[in-house]
C-alpha cells in the first residue's frame, strides 16, 4: 500500500508538473538503492497509510480527468501516452492488491476491468523478451481469454503462425503480473513463440521479475 501510494502521488505530479516530477525522479535515482517509497509507510499506522493512499488516489484520478488526452506523460522509463500511463497505474495497483489479498488469504471479486491488465500483458510481449535477454520474436500469435462475464477477449488472428494461448483471463493476468506460476494455471499454450514468451511474461516495467515458484504439481 505504501508503494502504490508513493507512486500514485508521483503519477499525479508527472501529469500536472512534469518539471517537478523530473527533479523528484533524479533525487530518487541518486538515492538508490534506498527505497524512498517505504519511508512514510513505515512511519505511520496502517489506518493512516490507507487513508493517505486513498487521498493520493483521489487526487490522481482528478488530475487524470483534467489531463490532455494527447499528452505524453514522463515516467521512470520512456514517456507514455495518457491512456497507457493510466492503464499501467491500474495494472500495478491490481498486482499489489493481489499481494494484499494473498497475505490475508482472501479472494477479490473479478470484474471485466481485468481486460485492462490482460491488454497491457499482451502488448508487453516484446518488452518481456527483451528485458529477459531472449531473442526478439515478432511472429504473429493469437490470444483468446474468457472474461469474468463470459465474453471472449481476443488479440491477433486465430490462424497466427506463432501459435496460441487460450484460457481464463484471471489466470493470464496473474501470470503476466508474476503473482502466479504458469504451472498453477489451466492456460493452454500452443507454439514455440507463445511458450517462449510465457516463460518470461511480465506486464510491468523495470528489470526482470523473479516470478513465483509453482505451488502445485501440475
């Protein structure tokens, strides 16, 4: 919660004052490996932290509604379109929300908003291969996922030469944010291009994630 609160506040700053964001980014980079996102979280109670995050999130949403849809928003990697930027914030919040749910042993309701996470997971295929030092592969693939409401979500053509991935949208989303091991899902993979991608798939920016160890004997 502290992590997403910290970066939601910086996401708002990136939209409303790019120069101030750039200066703050340089300070964070210069302080590495110290992680400034944990300082506030460790100095307050859980209730205070949750309230702070909710305030930060409300301010982020308000800023997003006023932002220029054609703007490029600076971040810690390449600048992004506003839509991609906000999708990335939604994805990161959902991923860390899963950390909280797993820690507490609860299940979250699954809604069709999950399509945003799946979309960024599919589109991050080239990045996943690159950041893990795998050979680039632009062979067309087909992805078909069953959404929570029973709708089929697809990317690519069913006759794609690189193979296909089929299965439950939640399974796919959990794998690409690296909160579940591929072996613990019922995703159906056909083709070498798809198999190579899903070994290292990650929807988030930054260095390669370690992933999760399998929890079953599938």
